[in-house]
C-alpha cells in the first residue's frame, strides 16, 4: 500500500518525481525478461493468430454451408436415410 502525504510542500523535487514516475517496459524488454524460450513462444503465438484469422476468413459464412442446406439434409436423412442425405451433400460440393 502506498501512502502519499497531502502536504506537498514537505516533498522535495526528487521525491515528487519518484512518486509521479511510471516505468513502462517495452514489449522487447518483457520478452527478454522471460528468457530464451519466450522468443519461440511469441513466434508460435503470432503464427497461431495468423492461422486463426485465415481460417475465420476462409471458412466464414457460406463456405461451411447454410441453414437451408442443413434443413434439407436433415429432412432427407429422416425421409430416406443417410444415403439420400449423402448424395445431396455430394451434389452441393461438386456443383461449386
């Protein structure tokens, strides 16, 4: 817990500077504090983030199908079994 005196007239300039200074480390300083394994971990994190963003862009929206197709496949599965649904799904992917 930090106790600050409200009477600033009693503080000299150096003490006041020490109380108001905020040390902010750079990202590089934080990496170096973590040791030599932090660099590969950071690189893997960047690669994982890039991969995640790429997958979201590539597989987002209609690339995975839509609700209408899901409904149709469910109806075909109930009416004619797995083969009927499978043939409809195959027709969807080959028509692209």
